[in-house]
C-alpha cells in the first residue's frame, strides 16, 4: 500500500509540474508581445500573490542590474533575489532544483555555455526561452534563441615592464620561448575556455589558422601527426600554458604583479581587480598589434526561465530590462565596465573606456557558435579527448 501511495504521489507531482510548465510557457508567449507597462502590472500581481524572483547568474554584474531594475520598478523592490553560481556547478544545480519544490529554487538563470543550456535544460523543457518581440529588429536573430543578454570577451594581455613582447601572430605562442609564460584557466574545468579551443577546429577557423601559419612560417602547412593546423596550434599552445592561477581574477592580478613578458588570456573585465599601482604594467595585445588570426575570444551569457517559476511575467520584464539601454547601461552596470557588450545593436560602449564597440571585436576574436559545437555529435568527444590529454600531461 505504501508503494502504491508513493507512486500516486509521484505521479501527482509529475502532472502538477507538467501543468505548471505549460502555464509558464503560455505566459512567456503572451509576455513577448506585451509592453513593459503591461508586464509591470502582471509582475505586481505575481509579487502580490507571494512570488519572489530568485535568479542565478554566472556574472556578478547581474546583481547591480537587478538593483537598478528595482529602482526602475519600485513596487518590485526587495523581491528580486540574486545568487552567483559557478560555471562548473550551474547545470547540476539547475537540473536538480527545477521542479523539485525546493524553497527559493531559481525562477530564471543567466548562464554561459550554450551547448549545455540546450542539452540540459531547453531540450528537456526544464527551462524556456523568452525574447521580446519589440526588440527583434535591433538584436540579430542568432542571439534571440536562446536569448543572449551580454557578450564577454577574454583577451591576450601581457606584462610590459620590459617593453613589448612583439606578438603579432598567434603561432608565436606555440614556440618554445613561451613555455610556462602563457597563463590560461584549465579548459577542462572552464567550459568557455574549452569552447574557444573547440571553435578553432571549425572549417572557418581552420582556414584562418592555416593562413596564419603560412604567413608566420613562410611555407604551406602540412602534417602527418595532426588533423589540421588548428589541432597543431592547440597542441603547441597547451604545452606552453601555465595553470598556476585558477581564476580569471587571479590571472589578471598575477600577470600585473608578476614577471615581465608573461601573458594571460583572461576575462577583460577582470582588469578592475588589478591594483591601481600595477595597472600600468598591463598591455592589451590587440590594442598594440592587429594580431594575425585572433587576440582572444568572445562568449555569450544567456537568459533562461525555469519551467516551474511562479513569476514568468516578472522574469520577462527583467529580461526586457537587461536587453534595454537603461538596463544594460545603468549605474555601475555591464556597459560601464570593459569587456561586456550588449546584443542590442543600438547600445554602444562609452567613449571614455579603454575598450571598443562589439563591432570592433567581430573579426579579431574567436566567437562561440552554439550551432557548430552542438552539431559536432560524436566528434565532440574526439576533440575533448585531444584537449584533455594535453591538459593532463
């Protein structure tokens, strides 16, 4: 009898979750056509009914965006609760908590690594995509599903205490003189770093890497050992990488205060963590040389709404806010810092920052392509093993 009751309870919870998920999906569909004023009224009703918007984010700037959001919509004040989540635990936590009935489980999340978002959440309808129709003309279509709320770049930045390192072609970084002098987070523990290397194996980047090889070495690329020029570069690069620092912030401060000539590939915005006395020791390589092939990489932060949320309209309004000029460029916001860029093409970086617009970086960085990575299928495992073996040596 106990087993029958347990099974019945489980089925009831499953049906309740399915019904709730459908109502969330319907609400988000309706929300996409609403104005912000209409959404605010809906959000106030959700909050009045006891809802609180709990959201996870892999980027800490989202906390300030939430505070600015509450200032713009004062009747929601105190009802937007932020929790920072580490990239490595993001999808484990979300898959365990969505639909679990756990108190204060997330209503939405800002996450990185699009392929994992698709496989772990969207494909199983544990979360849903939301994008406002009003912004379809100012956000490129490829950033609407899943919805990108910001781009973040990681750049090659070096210690200039003994002058320029003279790097103008990425193939220089595989030479023996760079052994132990390139600092990079372990790509097997940091998915955006892994995706950067995987993107190099795409046909587009393989062609670019081959041309850069020929420009640097003055000969046609050929190899019996490596599948392509990109695989050869990844092999040589990872042999030279120093994994001493375990976070982008530590790489930034370590390079700034460390030995002359060392280079890091780390999140550009982490320069804010560097001591003011050391900041002059750092040079952004791309601002010195137009590097042949690339000078870093760009990745996406996506918004996704959990299928068991009790405040879908509040989530929709918050995503609208993040995509708006006011929400992206508010006080101490993403746009006030180096290294964050909006998919909304009407929003530019402030001129007083040591940075450039998103369009400046378009042909200078390796951009994460969800379709390419997701479409690799069984080949993904082969590329991952190639990288993993070289990291673990």
